[in-house]
């Protein structure tokens, strides 16, 4: 109950403070790319129940396919405005609405694409669905800005294939670590670290980390 109360308070304050930024981002998307300002993504929520996650649209319409659910660093589907929205994580601010609705928590495992969960999750992996997915995650702190930055796929290997084989197990291991250790103090630490990463590592390249050898 205390976590849910904190989620509602933080999300409410966050929306009150950032709605001009969300509005400016939505206008920029509409003026520079045909299609809606917001993207509705189908994600797996708590207990595996699907929900609609809201983001500012950063890609061109009609290019999202089942075999390209994972976004590359220089993905040709991302618009110029979308690249900046992603870099500063502004595109994720509408997820505060999902937090208010109860679909998500401020901190929790990253919400995974519904198709990936249905096609590739084992019973052990589904343990990470025991809690609400988060706007920010412990894995965001460990692997900022994303796994591909620290462990790019070998030449000729599609990013999504590499993600499913190496990055997904590593991310879910961190998600399970969070579930076992979760507390309001840990959530506060993650929030502070993610803000630091956005403010600093959006401009300066973060140090690269080696992938765990057992992955």
C-alpha cells in the first residue's frame, strides 16, 4: 500500500510538472511526422495481463513489425525529433498516466513487449511479472542507456535475435534481483541514479560494462 501511495503521489506531481514538456513534445511530433502524437504500445503487465502503455511517438508510422520490436541505436525508423525525445527520455513521460491508472509503478521491471512475452518467456522468466512494471528499472541503472550500447550484436546478427539470446536473460536477472530487494529506499536510489544518468550520460558516453559470463 505504501508503494502504491508513493506511485500515485510521484506520478501526480510528475504530470503536473512535466505536462508542458509532454505538450511541446507532442506538438513537435505532429509538426514533423505524419501520424498521431502518441504511441500506444501493448505491454505485459502484472501477472502477465496486457495493457496499453503510452509514449510520445518517436518512429515513423507503419514500420513496427513483429521481428523488429527491439530498437537499434541508429534505427532508420526513428524520426529526428524522436531521436531527441528518446535521448532525453521525454517520450516516456506519458507513462506517468499509466502509473496513475495502476498499470505501472514508478519503479519496477521494465514493461516487455506483449509478443515477446508470449513467444519467448519461460515459466521462470514469468516470475518477473509478479509485480507492476516500472517507468524506471534497476536494469536502467546497471545498463544505461541500453544493453546494445554495452554489448552490440556481432556482425550479421539481427539486434532482436541478440537481444533475445543475451540481453533479455540478463535484464530479467536484474529484475528478479529488484523483486527480491525492493524497498522504498531502493526505489528512491533508482530514481536518483536514473535522473543522474539522463542529465549526465545523455551528453557524455557512459563507461561500457561487460556482459555476465553466464549469459
